[in-house]
C-alpha cells in the first residue's frame, strides 16, 4: 500500500479550506453526539485503495443499518489522487464524504486547516490511551482529536534464512550494529555469486525504510521548537544515523539511487514471473537478488514459493525453512523505531450527518470490528485487540515492530514535503555524498519553508 501524495501544496489546501470555513460555521456539528436516527438517510464513507477487505465492508454496511436504520455508502478512492479529491471535496458540504480514511502522514495537513470534526468527546469511548499513539498525535491539534488511527502495518525485516546460512550467519541480530554488520558481510560473501546481489536491498530514495536508522539513533527529520517546526537533518543524532545509512548503501545494498519503497519482495523471491501475477511480478522476470529487505507486514502475502491456485491466480507459500522475519533491532537491542504504515480516519467538518458519522466510528472502533481487522492481517488501532493478528511469526514481528513505531513530523506543511519528493531527493544523495553535514544543511534549508 502506497502513501503517495498528489502535487498539492499545503498553502493551496489551507486557502481552499479556510475560505470554506469562513462561508459557514461548523459549531453545531462539533457539539452533536452520536445518533441512531438514520431512517431514510445515507452517509458516505471513503476508503482508500483495496486494503479493507470486502467482508469488513459488508459488516460495516449491515451493522450501520442495524444500528441506525440508515444506509452506508462506501466509496473506494485511489491512493494516487486521494489528497487532491479530499482537498476539493472536504470544504464542499454538498459533496464531502461524511467519514474518510487517509494516510497517517496526510492527516496533519488536513487537521491543521480545520477539515475534520473535533471528536475529542469520543476519544476515551473509542479506545483512548489504548489507541496507537503515534497515529493519534498525527490527528491532534492543540490537544484536540480530529482523526484517529484506523489500522497499522509497521515495517519489519524479511530475510532468506538459506542465504544467510550460506554466508555463515545463523543467528538473528539483536542490535542495529549487528544487523548492519551482518548484511554487509552477506553482501561481500555473495554465496551464490549472483550479479548485483544485495545483502540488504535498500533503494536510494526509500526514505520510509531508511528513516529507521535516523530514528534509532535519536534523530528526527524535524522538531517542534517554540511553536514552529524546524528541520533537524544536521543534528548530531540524525548525522549518526546518516553515517550508518551511507555505509549500508555502500557495503550492503546494490539498489539504484533512484529506487523507491516499491515491491522490494520481488528481490527476495527466487523464481520468475507468471502471467496473471501482480503488475510488479508480471512485467519483468525477477529472480533472487537480495538476502534481506524491509517492508510493511502485509508484504508477506507476496513472499514465498510460487504456485497457482484453483482459480489460476498466482499464490505464494511462505516456507519458514527458507524465509524468516524479525523486527529490526534498535541501538539498545529493543525494536528499532520504524516508520509505521497505515491510515487514520476522521469525520468531515462539513458533514451534514455528524451524529450518524459518530455512530459509524463507534462501530469501526468496536471490539468486533477491530478484531476483524486483525484477523485480516491489518494491525488494529486498539492495542487491546492485537491478539487477533494471531500467533504466527508475522503477527509477532508486526506487534514487536509497532511497539516502538514512529511517524513523520505532524507539521502543517508535511503534505508539501511529500508532494515535492524532498526526502526522496535527499536520500538519493546519501550514498555518494562526500560531506553529509553540508548535504543535511542544504536540505534543512529546503524543508524549513515547507514545514509550517
């Protein structure tokens, strides 16, 4: 699942939403409680991509009808143009979705310009402190809650046990230093003499995975100082992470400088593509060329020995004698603070049915629905229900990696940072930089005008 932003600036977004806010107040909506009086009424829920399985969508529709006698219209939006659509629809009371999903890093820009309803009065009822707090912070402004976590998919390590063993490494590393050393050793040994082989495949523009080394060393992209977000790529802690990243790029990874966090799993599998596979598998045959990758937990469905199901579609069997997973270890041996993939959910400030929308949130944060998310491999927002993920190695790695996960800065202008591909550009220059502090200061200067 990709969290890509369309080319829209935070300034433009703020202007559109602020103008709409001036034209009509939303105070009444803010004070409205949950309602079950939905007879003859329809509310709209926007879901991003196909991540929410059909059985869960059917449950939401049926339960909403049962609770309110109303109708829930679920409309799927593509991740690629979600921000553009939200920018246009949210200020328009006649076309706004009542409730919408958005990427966790997209939430700060919209919450900071008043696009969502204040749901602080529901926070405790919907899970309170048991909710994934890094996502909660992404939907909070001035201590008030506007969006809350929908599901998470923290990143963790997938590796080839057989290749690691051939390189003489049989134990999972317990610290980040050990991990860095092990993947560099595997790359140097390249036991199967594979051209372009990577001990750890890390794309030059893959900041969503690479940022973990910054976080693990106590660094950040930006920090809040005196009420203003200030870029901190040149801080001592961030620089320590960048030095480690540069060593990984040079000694462990043969990924191109322009490679992004896209379908890394294809480099871990050891077979060619089949017709009918996902587009990434079907375009160019790819065989094993990496011993290790990082990816969100849902990538495990695409890793393993290839076959075909009864319907003719490609299937993957994760053979745990060949493949393995573990949470990336941090500098202290605990799970590293990795960037958490996933979504937030919020009610439009322009919704004509805020009470019914709040009832939908109650259904989505209920024990039943949260456990349905978990049983379908999506990390539930409420930590009380993570056991629903199961007890297999994927669930254990996901829960462990999420225990210390982080998000990007909750800066009002973060949408501009992502839409401008500033971090992709910065990370692509790390490997070949001869002066990392100077590079960091150069990009601090690019980030600062965008963050606020």
